[in-house]
C-alpha cells in the first residue's frame, strides 16, 4: 500500500513537470492559467471526497466554506484600516506586525492586514463555523443531511450578496498578491499571483499545495483513524458497536474538509485578484459533489484526476453555455452506470444496466444463443 502511494505521488509530480515541458515546447503556456485554477479547485474536491467517501457524509454546501476563505482573506487584505488606527485592536495588530502599509489604485494610503494573517484567520473561521454547524447537522442522515448543508450554502450566498463589506453583488476586486516566502539572497520571492511573469511559478505552487494535501489525506486513510473511517462508511451502527466514536470522527473530517475548501478559496482569490458571490452558489456545491462522484467516492486518485481534468475543461469553455447542465448530466449518468466512479466503469456492467437479464431487451445475439441452446 505504501509503495503504491509513493509511486502515485512520484507519478503525479512527473506528470506536472511533463505538462509544463509540453506547454513550453508547443507554445501553449496559456493553459497553465486554467490548470493552476483547476488545481486549487481540486484541493477542495479531494477534501470533500474524504468526507463523502470515507465518513459517509454528503455536503451540498462546501462552496460556502470556499467562499468563507476567499472572502475573508480578500476583505482583510483590501479594506483600509487607517481610519481606525487609533482603535485598540488595530494598534495591537500593528504592534504584532500583522498590518502593512500600501497604496490604492489612485495613490491613496492604505493600511491592511498582511495576507499570511488573513489566510490563517480565514481558515480558522471556516474551521470554527464547520464545528458549530457540524455538531447538530451531522446528527442527520441521508437527504436530511443534504438539505441541511444545502441550507448552509444558501445562507452564505445570501449574506455575501447583501453585505456591502463583502462587495455585495460585485464581490471584492483588487486583492493583492500573497507573498508566501520573501526574497532571500539571490532567490526571488514565492508569490501567489496571476501576473503573467509568475505563471510558471504559480502553476507549480498550486500543484504543490494539491500534492501536499493529497499526501496528508492518503496518510490519514492509511492510519488507524482511516481504518475507523472506512468502517464508519461501511456501517455506522457496526462501527459504533465496536467502540468507535462515530460522531467525533464525522465532525473532525467535516472540519478538515472545510479547512481544505477555505485554503483553496484563499489561494485562488489571491491568484485571481478577486472573488465574486457566484463562488458560493448552490450550483458550485453541486458541481463539487458531481466531481467526487465521477472520480469515485472511495478513490482519492480518481477524485483528483477527474476533479482537475473536468474543471480544466470547464474553465477552458469546452462545455460552453451548457456547463452546469453537463455536470448535472454527468452526475446522473455516473449514478446510473458507474456508482463507484468513472474509472471503475466496465462495458459489461454498462450493458447489464442497459439490458438487464429477463427484461426482454437483451441484445439480439444473446437472444439467438438462448434460442438455439438445448431445451429452449
């Protein structure tokens, strides 16, 4: 198991390098922009995959956690605190080195929170909110749980639309670049930014986050807690009878997946330089659930491949105006013909579902063989 995991990670790293080299040789480096964005969305999807595939909990509100991360980081790094610099809290933040001076588009002075502090605050808030709503909501099962998480997503969406602090329907723009590592000697700083000259750096940076997130989840699944999660997904009652704290495991995985979503939201917001309320829409949450289902709920590698691949095609505009309809249709088809994910799809199983035995709709060749057999 460990050997396969290591080979998978090495293969993913080689694939990322190969994609970069291919785009450089063919003059198609503009693909790296959409691939970078798809990698950040993939970070959210693999976190949701652990929640759905191993903890057995469906969430149709994870776009809300993505938006919480993105919006909080965007608001803290763009809103001017100069008018409040005499307030005790602002003075405390300034003394701790958590504020930075800058200028706006018109040359005006600004005082904003540094991106590192904004990122940590956004992730902590997402974790806290997930903890608060997870305690009562995760006691529900089936479609009741789905409706509760759907309601949470709709609440976040409406709050963002109605709050001037978050830009209302316009969202927040002008989000600064996120300097992860400052310049050291002759080494350039590592910056999350959509600037043209930083395209290659951000491509590797996004997939670096995705690979690290994948390693952490694979280690979780292979651990003692992971075995408990697998038993929880198989039968919650049996797991509880075995002495496993099912409620505690569900809650912890829910919070973990919310942190993954919030981190993805923060990074993508700083990369794009802004965020809008559409990121918290219900269709976004449905899309994430569809990507998990397509990849296979208990197959993290399938979730990663399908999540990044289909998101990249969507960002490239391959599906056109039928984008949401395509993802809805994909979800329906996967549930009908490949409930374990599209990578587990076999032609025979599809034919069996299309032409079940005894239905009278078998392929003609089968009918002829049965008619010619002795005793027919």
